[in-house]
């Protein structure tokens, strides 16, 4: 590889977008972990500024989304789509509806998505989008009108061979249904141009569960690499959404003792471990708009810690499944001091840069989100395949393919991160993902 001045690349990114701190963090992590091994290999992939091009989105769309609330008042939100990289296939990535959505957050998510999609081995490019709209507290009619207004603009830029969105934070099966329905009406097609659909109209089984299940499958491969297994391990999980609950479900199935869930207001601790009844209660509470604190009112052996995160609890394994940068350097220090040996990210970049450094220095085996939480996009890719073939696969078939994809991701990470008992999964994931995307980019010329 020609000399790649990583500091110059970072400085250019910061000068161009000085307020994009999440993107800076993701780019810095990539350059830190991949640049050295690439130089050692003598790779020529940056001779045509491949790394620089990869860190620049191919296309960014920003558009207004006007809609009318139930009181007849006109509202305006801002919609986005970052089409990050299409070298491997159509842009693929979720839509997020949340007040925190901005170009910085979506650009970092799109960059992470690029490597996540590449690691699956599926023919998927990467993108991310959404709006600064908050579905919480809105009626079904308001959410439907907003989704239809969003799709009125965005449908021009998507399609099964162009850009295939899916759900994300604030965009569940209900929102996906409204978005897809409007797309179908405007495009006059019924294709795999949207994933995360309900099975009744082309969705795949296990799509809702996929990220949480995939996290546990990847974790199982991490443990097996070191000659260990999940059965009997104590696991701390943050979050209480789909990823956290389905990771909890699969971990219980494999014999783990899961001791926590959390939300933005606090953490519930279950010293003896969650039961199936507790898991069902959490799903019911969340469906009704409740907080995890409500679980402590239903079960005597549940403790609630207001304003706290679960990382002070003694555990063997920590699975941050809530949101970006939820686990900081101090949290990482507590996990190390309490004997935590494995951390796998269920959310997108939930560990700060300082936390990742502290975990790795402390000897914790760290599974980055771009590898560990790729189960969702994996099943989205399987949904696209089912749609194109006009097929509908059973739950067992989807689950078998998901397991195989997560095992393949693990093998790619090990191949580039060291094949011993404790591979460097961060370096392995970044390097494997970069090489696959860069190879495709190099083969297509300077675009």
C-alpha cells in the first residue's frame, strides 16, 4: 500500500465536518485498527485513495417531511438518507425515527453498516437514513401520515436494485408497513425494495429477533474459539428493546444466567437470573409504553437501580444493546475490575473509544458491533432473497442460515485478527470488511 497518512485523513474529515463527532470516532477506530495491518501486508488498496473514498459517502439526501397532526396543525420534520457505499450491491440499511437523528449520527451508522454488510458475505452495499421525528406519544394515524409523507419523497431514491431500507430505532413493523404500503402505491410494484416487512406481505420470519439471536450466535463462536461456552455464564445486558430482549431469550435458551436489563432511567437487576416469566413481562411492559422499573413491582426478586447502568454488576459477559456510546471508560474499568471476560456489542458503537481501549488493555475479549450485531442485516438480506425468488422460508430455515452467516462473520474476523484463543476481533472485523469493500471498489475504477 502506498503510504497512508491516517492523521491527514482524519484531519481532513474533521475540517470538512467539524461537528460530526460520532463519525470522527468511527473513522478513527477504523484507521487505528486497519492501517497498520494493511501497511504490513503491503496492500496497494490505498494507492487510488481507496480509504479516503470509502470514508466519503457516495450520496447524501436531505429533504423536508411536511405532515398534519391530529389537531390539524401542519408539522415539518427533516428526512435524511446517506448512501455510503454501493460497491458490493444496492445500498442497504435501516431508517431511524428519533429526535437525535442528524447527519452525524447517520453518517457514522452508514460507515459501520458498510463493514457489517461486507462481513456477512452477502451482495449488499450500505446506507442509513431516517428523520428527526419521534413516534412516541403519536397516534397511529399521525405515524401513518408521517410515514406516507416521508415516502412521498424518498421513494424516488430507492428500489430493490438501488437502495433497500429497513427498520431501526423508532421504526418497527408498524412503521415499516406504512412506509412499504406508500412505496408500493407510488411505485406500482410489490418487490423486495423494503425489508423488515410483516410476513403477511413479504417479510421474513425471525427478522425482529435476528439481531439479538445473531449476537448470541456470534458470542457462542467467540467463546468456542477459546474453548468455552455460554452455559452457566453470568451475563449483563443493557437496553430493553428488541435486541436486548431477544438476546436475553436466546441466552436463557443456552443456559446463561442473565442478570440485567435497562432503559434510559435505570437498571433492573435479577441476582438469580431472569426467568421466562420475567422475559414475557418485559415484552408486555414495553408494548404498553412502560419502563423496566415496572418489572420490580411485579417480581419480588427484581431490584431496580434508578439512574444507573448495569456495568457495575459482577458478570462474566457484558452485552451493551441500548444505543451508541452508552458504555464509557469508567464503566469499562468497572467491568474489568469485576472480572468480566467478554464484551460483545449488540447496539451500534455502544462503547466509547476510551471504553474499547480500557477493555482491550484489561484483557477482555471484545466483539465489535459491526460483526456481533450483523444478524439483523443478515436476515434482511435473506428477506431480499426470498422476495426475489417469490419464496417464503420456514423459521428453522431462516435460523439455520442466520447461524451460518454469523459463523462466517466470525471466521472472517479470526482470519484477519489472529486464529488463537483470543483473536483481536476489532482488527479482524475492520480488516476483513475493508478488504472486501476495497477489492470491489478497486475493480470498478475510480468512481
